[in-house]
């Protein structure tokens, strides 16, 4: 066997072993995370729900109605809508809804900056309540969403909490693949927090104590990146406080649903935007996971390409893809079954054959190619 082939196989085996260790740790974390069952409380905790929106005229009403129907007393929470320079009728819809539902305390703020991060900062500055909860303009939240967060904060010393996010029920085959891929990401974030090694969370379902944000708000990294308001906030909290400061709210009712990408172009634009923030990671664990996932998948993808020159590389590619599937499947399956979502986990097998090329593609484009988001061309 030629020397370069031996070296290649050693690199592939080493990266596969490193990936195995990471996924075992994350999977163990999911099983270690206790299910939170809220008990009845007599709370006077005041809450601010902060939502940064841009061009959400088609979606915002569903979010507003889901907030309107919260079980938590309306006199104890406010909804702060921060408009990131929308170019449609988003603000008019919110204004009409506020007029029609005066019992719901809606505060509308026009962002003076540009981008979601600046909008959220302005929203957070206006908060005087004890807990801040965030979601997005294209989401729908469960009826006990605020109540579950308040109960969790009152029962624990946690500083930041995040919960599950799913795509709305997907009908087309490609949407089912999107939903499954998204579920694997959220499950990985949940499992990682279970071993006290926060990796990632989604701002569509996240909450933080106001006192904690006041301590870390000015030192959050990644301002130069369009994405990552949620992840960089999480990493800042993890750096400032101890290992127990961040937890995943493992509760079957505290679910947020959001819209799936409409097509492949939107999907890759979103993933490229998400991937771009990894360049600003400074914490060892997220940086290590990102590098190992990239190296392992890149080696797999290149192995598949090498099969055009030496056919036996195809057998190596298939063998390691099956190996990766066996590693990924237990966590993904248990996560989806816990929340009883209509997602076929067996689709993970064909998805694994596409995943190496998807990782290579999105990583390259997130580094070198500008992308579109909400009508804006972004470099980072």
C-alpha cells in the first residue's frame, strides 16, 4: 500500500474515533438530562418576551396569537417587538394586533441599528423584568411556554435555559430531510448541556435571567458576525458562571415550532449563515467539536471522490458512513421519540451519505462567499 494511502486511512480512522468520543459524550448528556415536570406555583415573577423581527408579515400573527394564549398571567409579562427595519407590513400588523388586544402588553421598538443582534440588544436594554425569553417572528410557542420557563428558573439556580425547536409538520420529502437534520442539531445542543459542556442553543426558544445578562451583555463575542446571537450569549454565560449555569429544559410541552426552509437555496443560505459564526468561537469545547466534525466529514467526502480513481475507496466510504450512522442514530431517535414528533428517523441513513458533502459545501461558502438573509447581502 502506498504511503499516502496509509496516512489517509490513519487520518480517517483517527477522526472517526474522535467523532465517536464526542457523540458518545453528547448522547450520554441527553440521557443524563432529567425530565422537568412543572409543579403549580404562585409566582409574581415578571417576564419580558423579546422578539427581533424583519419582514415577518406572513408569519407574525401566528406568533402573536400564541403569545396571547399563554397560560401565564398577562399582567406578569410583556411582549417587546423590535423591528429590524422591515420593508413589509410587519409593523402595521403588530400595531393592529396591539390595538385589538389591549390586555396584552405589547411594546414596539424601532431598531436604530442594522441586523438581528443590534435589534436584540436594543430590546434587552428596555427590559426591567426578572426574566428575558426570546423567540423569533416566524415561530409559534406552546401555551405553557412562559409558565414552564418561570417554574424552571424558580426551581433551580440556572442562569440561561434553552428548549426544543422543531420545524412545522413537513409534507414534502425534502422538508422531511430538513426537519431531521435540524433535529440532530438541537439534540446535540441538548445533550452537550447535559454533561455541562454547552455547545449551542437556538434563540427561538431561550431564556436568561436579567441579572445574568447585565453581567455578560457587554462582553458577548461575535459582534462582527450576522449569526450567533444565541450561541455567543450562551458561551458568554458559560465563561462567566459555573458549569451548572446553562441547562436544557427537557419538557414535552415547552416546544417552539418554526418554518422550515422553503427550498434548497434557502436551506443552504441559512446553514451557511449559521456556519459562519464558528470562526469566532473561543471556547475549547465548541471549537473542538466544530473542527472534528469538519475534518471527519471532509475526509469522508474526499474519500468518496477518490473512489473515481481507486474503486475500493467507495467501500471505505460506505463503511465509515454506516459507522457514523450507528453513532448518530441513538441520540436522534431518542430525542425525536421523546417529543413524539412525526419525523422518520430512518431517513437519517440516506442523509448520512449526503452529510459529508453538505458539511464541505457549507463550510467553504461560510468562509469565502457572501450570502443573503432577509433581503440583505452579508459577508459574515
